[in-house]
C-alpha cells in the first residue's frame, strides 16, 4: 500500500513542479513581451509599461498586448522606407520631356508627343549627347552649338535692288516744258523745213 507520506510528498512535488512551470511561463511571457515591444518601438517607457501589464495580468495582459502592439517591427519599417525611397528615386531618375512633361527614354532624340528636341547624336561616334554639351565625352569631338546647327537658312527669292548712280553735279540741268506748249513747239520745229532755191 502507498503510504500517505509518500502520496503527500508526490503531491507536493507535483505542486512545486507545476508552480515552477507556471513561474517560468509567466517570466517567459514578460521577457517575450518586453523584447517584442523593444523590436517594435524605441520608447523605453512603453516597453516597461507592457512588461508590467503582462506581469500583473499574465495571460489577459498578453492578449491585450497582442491586440494593441504595433503592426510592424522597426526593421520591417526601415526596409519598407528603403523600398519607398528606391521607388521614388527610380521615378525621379527617369527623364521627362521639358515641353510636355511626359516620360521619355534616355536614347530618344525627340519627344514623340510634342516633338521637342531632347538630344543629338555625335557626328563621329554616334552616341547620344545632351543639347548643352559642347564636347562629346566619349570621343572628345567638339560639338557645334545648337544655335548654329538648328538655325534655319533662308534664301532670298527677290532680285537685289538696282544700284542708282549719284547725280553728276556738273551736268546741265534738264529743261522741262509745260505739256500744253512744249508739245506744240516741238511739233512745229519738226514740221518746218528749209528748202534751198536753185534758181537763186
């Protein structure tokens, strides 16, 4: 038969063992809550408050903390911010047309939307150059300015104006007669003829 002393000792051992397990579990909840809050927030006061709440309320405190804790850790928030910055930088690095503000490619010479001139090709190596460059960085070929390259040339369709010589100051002044009398006098002078008489 089992002695009462042995039964009491076994029961006492089980109670002690159960208490140790519960104490370890309680302490593990407090440590886990503190570490988890530390990974999600830099506020030391909030870390201490949640640890004390779990220490006092045990399982209900742990459930309350799980409901109210931040959704992401500090490392996850940092990685997300890096991804957002990378996306923003990628968007900002893409060139846009200065005329219509539409996105263009790096190797386009003109915008297909508004036909704005974007780049030009080097006359020697054929690589794309910015319009502000006066030297090709790839083959060191001098690039003429856009004002002289893109300026259209116009040809004059009119004939040059005739050159009028300056009047001679020593030439006799021309005489002008009235239209009524001048014409008649000239006609009379033209009609008069002198005929010589052969008889004498």
